C-alpha cells in the first residue's frame, strides 16, 4: 500500500511541477523511447539471470507491493504455534508430533493457525527439524549450524531477486542516454527542417534521458529496496523459529522457549510478554 502511495507522490510531484512550470504533458509521451529503455532493461535482466530467478523476479514485484512480509499478529501466531508444538512434545514425547509432521496439511495442530499453515516453506522448515529431533538429532550446536545454513541459503535466493531488480534500476539511466543518443541521431537526419520541427525532435530525444532517470530512481530502485526489507522480514521469521527450537533442545520449558523466540524479533513487530501469554493461554488443548 505504501509503495503505491509513494509512486503516486513521485508522479504527482514530478509531473505536477513540470506542468506548473508551463510544460506540456504531451511532449513527454514518447512511446518508442519507452520501448527502447524498458525493453532493453528487461532484455538485460533476461540475459543476466537464470530461468528460475526470472520467475522469482515477477513474483518479487508483487511481493514489494504488499510491503513487509509479516506483522505483529503474524508473530503472535508463530509464537503460539511453537508453544503448542513444544507443549505437546514435552507432555507426550516427540513421537506425539509424528502425525502432524508427516501430514501437516491435515494436522489439527497446524490448522489452528491458518496464517502459518499457508506459509508452506515455514511449515516445511519446522517439520524437517522436528523430524530430525524425533529421529535423535538433539545436539543444539549441530542443529544451530544446520538451521543457519538453510536460512542463509534462503536469504541468498531472495537477495538474488532484489539484486536483479536493483541491477535493472542501475541500468535504466544509461539506457535512457542510449535512447537520447538515438533521438539525436534521428534529429541530425532532419537538420534541414525548420526550428519548430527540430525543437520537437530534440525535446523528444531528451525525454529518453528523463525517462531513464525517472523510472530508475522514482520506481524500480525503491521497489528493490522495499523487496530487500521484505526479505529481511522473512529471514527474521525463520530466525524466530530457530531460536525457539534451539531453546527447546537446550531443555527449557515451552513458555521459556517462546520467550527466547520472542526476543529474536525486532521491536516494531515484537509482541509484549503479556500479549504472548494471553495468546497461548487461550489455545485449546492438543493431543
């Protein structure tokens, strides 16, 4: 939502200021300049990325429009999930989690938390480590290293998407110059035309430089920055899971494990101790 508002503000200020100075909007309408600049930028992205990454880039723009990946309510739900899991494992043993781990789509435990349940990667993440724990992997240090490696790999994959969009933003000003040079070449071919015709051609050529800089710094660059923030939020989500699991492996009670996980969160989305206590206190019994 804020991304859309920001883009609207950028357009309103730039185009509004231009019109207020007496400029004519029609002069800025240069569709072939847009084809040259944006088309070349898209082509460069295709050249520089794998097929898998290209698919992620399209989704990345949509993710950027949504803003931060997780809210405070999402983290209250995540902490509640962990509390239920650790409580069940502590009271009935790790084998009591087997049915939930092996078939999470039909698990009554996971279905209590629809937001978490729809996050398939997070469900897979916690199920994999719970399965390893049920098979006897109980070394906190080894599990910490493994989780760190997986989280880092996931973060790197996400960073590649944001980096590709940022590379597009970096290329757009230069491609705008390319479009402007082509416009000048076209103008030089009409050098015998009267000044009013030449003025229009030169103005059209300069629009290329304007469009390249405007799209790069007014739209694509900020989108890459927002996407990086969203990916950092996802990484923090998995670090929260990691903190809770490691606390459980170290032998802490479920309520303390959740507190370890809560402390891993950033202040703007971290629920208070009493908010978490109220949330887990309202949870139904699991079996």
